[in-house]
C-alpha cells in the first residue's frame, strides 16, 4: 500500500483537437501526451503508484512505454465515472487505503511541474492533518477581465475576477472521501466539485500558468514548444592556461606521462602544466572555480601532488553537476623535448582519468621558434579548451 497514488483518466476522445487519434495519444517527439503526463507523476510518486484509466475499447495504450504504471480498462461515459471506476479498482487491488492520498490528474496536462505536484501533496497533508480542508487543487489566478455573454454573444455581465481561479489538476484528496463524493455526485467536471457538493472544503494551491489543458490544436503547438525548450542540450565551453619553469633536478611530467629530458618542471605539485590547463578548462566550463581555489599551492596537502588526482577530483566536481565532456583540445608550447611521440600516451592518460575515449582528447605540441620563455627553454606553457554538454 502506498501513501499517495495517482489516477489519470484517459478514456476521452478529445474531438475538439481534430486529430486522427484520441488527444492523449497525440505525439510530441517520440512520446505521446499520455506518456509525458504520466511520466511526470511517476517521477514524483514512483511508476508503480500511477493508475491510468483507459476506455475498454482502447487500441493504443498497450503499445506505450509506461514502465510499471497500471493501465486499467476502467473508462466510463464521463471523466468523473472514469476517475471513480479507476480509483475503486486501485483500492480493490490494495493500492490505497481510505486515508491514503489520491492525486487525480488530466492526461491532457503534460506541462504540470513536478515541484507544483510536490507542493500540492504537502499542502493537502497539512490541511488534512489540521482539519482545515479535505484536500487541495492546483489552480491559476485569473489575470484577464472576465465577462459573460448572452446567447447571442453580446456581453451581458461583468464578473469580478477577485479570488477567481482557473482550476487545474492534479487535485488531491483522501481515497475514501473521494470515492464517496464521486458516487454521490457522478456528473461533476472535477473532483473538487464533488467534494464541495458533499460538504468538504478544498484549498487552492497556485501553480505555474503553463499547466494548461490541451484542448485546441494551438495548445498542442504550445506544449510542443515547451518540450522543445526543455529537451535542448546545453553546451558550455571552458578555457585553461598554465605555465611552469624548467629546472634541473626535477622530473618532466606532462599529460600524466613521465618524459625523459635533461630539465624538469618546477612547482608546488608535480607541475604537470598540461593537466593543470585541462583541469582549469573543465572547472571554467562548469563555472566551478579554478585550480588555485580547489588546490591552493600554499597548502602542504598538495606539495608534490600527483596532478592526475587533482584532475580527477576537479572532474568529479564538474560531473556532479550533470556535465559530460564532448572533447578537449590542447596546445603545449615547449622548445624541447620533442613531444609528438608522447601524444598518444598523454591522450590515453587524460582520457582514462576522465572516463572518455582517447579520440576526444587532442594534444598539439609546438616549439615557439626560439621566441619568448618557451623558446629560450626557461619554461613551457599550455592551453586547453573543453566542450561540456548536458542532456535535459
Ligand atoms: Mg600549474
């Protein structure tokens, strides 16, 4: 038994949409509206707690990707009947006790925000615990001037919009109370009407105004635009630079690879200028600070530090934010030693630390035509750019 279950009535035919399929089966990208809507509730409540009531003749639901959600052929002649039949079936299956909460949500509201669903449940629990209401509904305050017309379409009445709301879904009540109310009032257009007619109170919880009910073809276009916006991949670019002095008596470690050379790189850590530039590029792309902040060079903890460990730690910080690496491109400016033979090993090492393919790591060594500190072999410098991606 679960504390909160969801009922989605999805037995209508949505004739106003003028679509070839019932409107809950209109597709947005690869998913139907019902899959998108039910998916929102499943993410909040768990798929096994979502009950979908379809028409007994439904020919589409069986082909959908609804995970472990329950599809019941409990559709009735009206929305209220479908809700009542589906809820009774869920209760009979042991899914909910009379005091458990039920969310009833329109299949045609795929844009409901998960945060609004959570606020609704919280508010309903509080009202029920205090005895101040039987439950709650999501609603949108009316911003437009509202008027009623006569049968001929002429304005006949100004309606004060103070405290006027467009009632949306989900609506949240206790299972037992809702079943009783719907049995007594089978002709209502929403659950809160049945609750009110049975003497119960419903509190309003304001939700995002985008929680529209898809009714007209223009609504479907709006939903399509919203999902397109949400499904867009995010891209971020980061840039890193580093330089280290060349000195006798130090190891020459670059890209995590120890390279034979008469001089080595000096610094607080192992002075791997290539890994430092890559580390900074990653941190920069994700706006997570920089290598000097994460690993201060006056901190004894990082004296002689293995820069491979620092890069891995920095990458973990960035990856935690959901970023993935598309590619890394680096330049190393060093008059000596010859670095091209070591490029595959360096790319392999960097790719290994970051868990990406070596093919995604490019390293281009250059001399500096004997110009500047690199050309005079006083030091070397490095640059790296990284592209991060985040899927929605
Ligand atoms: Mg450095």
